[in-house]
C-alpha cells in the first residue's frame, strides 16, 4: 500500500547534515518527495512510497545523523501523489 507523509522534525536539525541524511535514506529506500529547512529551525519532509519503507524512513529520521538531536516528529498522512518521482533536497 502506498503511503505519503508530511513530517516536521524538531530539535537540533539544521546545520548538521540532516537534509542530506534524509535524502540518502529516502533514495536508498526508493521513496519520492523532498526535504527542506524551515525558517523556524525545523526540517520538513514530504515522503511517499510503500507503507513499510516510509515507516523505515521515519525510524531513520528519529535518529538522524550523528551531529543532530531530534526531539520530536509531527507526522501528518496525506493523499499519495502518483505523479512524483525521485527525492530532492529543496533550498
């Protein structure tokens, strides 16, 4: 089953390689979507793919790269968008 989530990641998640970590993990899992820094210091992720693989990305995101410190995730399920391909880091 296809799953799409919009995730806001809170904690020390900017300036520590977090977006690249998410991009590598999502690409390894074959997910589509994007990751970007937000002005309030959070990171936002829009990810889509098979249910279990999206859950695996969420588990990876809770850990993050070594220099990060994730305090919480806010996860909202969205309707899948079947026109998307690839996973990108947005500036």
